[in-house]
C-alpha cells in the first residue's frame, strides 16, 4: 500500500503486509507523539496499526483465522473493531493503544463490514449488533 501527500506526485510512504491489504481506516485521534494512526486489514489474517507519516508499524493485531475484511475505529479512537471472513466468522474488539484483545464474538457468517455508533458503545457488523465494553 502507498500513501500520497497532496503536495507531491510520488508516494511518500509504502506499507506492507504478507498478503494484500483489503481495507484501511484512519484513527480519529493522534498517538502520543501527535502523529496520525492508520489501520490496515489484510488477507494475511492480521491488522496493522501504523504511525504516519513515519510509516512505523506500532503493533500487529493477530488472532483471526481468515482474511480480515472489516475494520473500524471507535469514535474515541481507543478501540478497533475487526471482522473476519468465512472460516473465521468473528468480530473482535481490540484496545488500540495496547493491541490487546478486549472481546470477541462468534457470528453466523463472514463479516464484510463493521461500524460504531456515535456514542462508541455499540458496534454493528454485517451479521450482528454487539454492545461494546464500558
């Protein structure tokens, strides 16, 4: 994956997984150093959180058993919801600061999309609605 600055014609950063990246999302908040955080979800069963503009991988979220097709930051940016595909059939909630798994839910089918409500206390997945931990 490559990131472009609107000021330049050439990409300024290249980021990589072991397989193709399926989706990506920007965090609504900056990290402790004031830099943006970008999450990428991949066919390699992982989600990576990157510090931008440096391009450093801050952490890798591992545990899904199939491609990660869905990804969303909570409105506060403190949690990340991820959804796994056919063999996985899970929605996972992660602490964005530490990378630790907070909660996981088995669902009926592969997850294509996840999204948070504006209060950040509920996650909708393409197959189920889940209450986030308070």
